[in-house]
């Protein structure tokens, strides 16, 4: 811990806490974008590896809270309701991951970033893509396939998942809850992967632990704002954050 604190000036740790607070706030309001905000903010003042280590535990903690906020029964209900989406997404993700060796990293990010920006921009312009609420399993399987495809080739499944849930006009509590369930499963996998890779180790673990506190504090405030939003405002905020996320993916791809 002392060695980690001594490795950077005090203002950097203050900045890291502020980034985590803002990331938690945005996640509490719309249910996603925490890893994007954390990795972008933290990597501007510290090494990418340390930034990646720092986001792992806050992401896991906030996702678990998001999934279980209304209880285990509600979370399990979301899993059962979207089981076709989840299983199809998982299978396609495993298959499309094999394309990583073929596609360039920049190409993968552009492949998901460009459609997300177009989708969000159309929605904000008053011409949203909508899917019928009474859609069948084939439509849900298609949605899961798209989200899983992008997740497999880029490791970025959040924006595609959010775009599809928004196109379904999913009620905001269900919208955030199903995100939490999906992201918690991903966060557990991320934790295991980077314990194995050595990114999360004794030297970097303290930062990840410290950032849990401001992340949770920000999320608490964000959830209070979320509860006061009507469905229309929630949708517009979600589309705006999606637009920023998509533009960031395009930036990274270029």
C-alpha cells in the first residue's frame, strides 16, 4: 500500500477518486459506462495496466449491487425473462471471439462504434429504432446474437446490450436490472482473467479496493437520481451516454 501511494503524487489519487465518483454517478443513473469512464480517466494519469487493475473491483461491486438492488428474486426473474437473449448472446460471443485473430483491434472497435453512434444519434433526433414489446423468441434471439457478436469480437458488450434493450422500450428498472445481471457475470470473468494474467496482484489490489468506496458513493447518488426520472428522460439520457460511448469507441478505433 505505501509503495503504491508513494509511486504517484497525492493529486493523482484525488483525481482517481473523482473519476470513480463520476463513473459511479453515471452508472447509477443509466446503468452502464463505468468501465469506459474509469479506464479513460485513470489511464490519463497512470499506466494502462494500473488503470485496468483499478477498475476491476469497483466494476464487480457496483454491478452486483445493480443486479441485486431489488432482491435476488427480481434478479432471477430478469434472468428467466431474458433467458433466450442471455443464452444466445453467450453462445454467439464464444463463437465470434474466434474472429479476433482475423479482425484488427481498430476495426473491431469501429465495427461496434459506428452503428452505436448512428443508433443513438437517430434516437436523440427523434427517429428512434423501436422493437415491438410483444416480440417473440426469434426477435430476442436475434438481439442476443447481435450483442454477443460485438461482445465476442471486441470485449465490449455493454453498448450493444443497452441499445437493444432501449429499442425494446424496456421499463427502466428492468433495463438497469438486466444490465446488472449481464455485467456481473462479465465482471466475475474479468476478475478471474486478470488474477490469472497478473494485472490484479498484491501491488495493484489496494488501488482497486480504494476505488470501491467513491464508486459506490457515486452510484448511490446516481440511483437516487435514477428513481426520480420518468421513462422518457431515462431513455434520452441513456441514448446520450450511448452516443458518447460510441464516439469513444470510434476514437479508440482510429
